[in-house]
């Protein structure tokens, strides 16, 4: 009898749900696809990969510079701009920049990345510069850092890594993982 009553109520529940004025939420995979739509490079707490190579192996920290630069050049469609900084806290570092992405090397090994405001780079969990810090806080665990660098924070990624960033007026202006050349 209870089963028959449940089945009899089912059309009423379906009818009420159909009358709801709120649109159904987008499936999670649609939201993720939109976040990666214009990405050339996908970064994470352990390295980076070309966005066009779905499922490709991530170039992890410690990878040879020649391999990382070749992958980034292919993704970006042009050679990067190279530079060197002799005085970094971790020692002298070399860099290659592609648009807003700066890749850091030490002893010809991939050591870190830094992303400024601009297009073409997104984290593996869909975070990019220009997003609001509040939006990030609604998705991830965020910790504001007491630092001499204004607006510094870090968040826990979907794979339990850590990415640091900077925010100004509630907007994410930069993201970073691995070694950096910041003076605090």
C-alpha cells in the first residue's frame, strides 16, 4: 500500500518540479569546459601542461628546461622571452615568459611558475587571474598570508596541493607555485 501511494505521488512531484521558475543548474562538466575554453597552458601545484594535450603528462617541477620550453612554445605558438635574475632567495634563476606565464628554472630544471593577469593560462581546477577572491573562497580553502607583499594568499587545490596568489581589491591578480624570486 505504501509503495502504491509513493508511485501515485510521483506524477505530482514531477509536475511541481517542472513548474519551478529557477533554471536547472548546468552539469558540472559544462562549467569546467567553460573555464578551460581559451586556455593554452594549464598549471597546477606540481607543474604545467599544454591545454590542447588532453590527458597529456604534466611537466612536473624538476623536468629539463628544454622539454618544458618546447611544450610551452608549441602551446603558445612562439618562442618565449628569456631572462635571468642573479639575486633570488633560492639562488640565481632563469625564466622564460609566454604571455602572462613566467616559467622559472634553476640549474636548467623547471622550478616554478608565475601567472600575471592575462589570457591563456588557467589552473587545473579552473582558477585564473581576474576571478574574485570570494569566488575562489566559495570553491576552495583559502588562507590569507601575513606578508610584506600585499594581498598574498594561498589555497588548497583540488588535488590537495598549494598554489599561492595575490589579490587587489578582491580580484586575483597573480598565481604562483614552486620556487619564486619574491623578496619578502
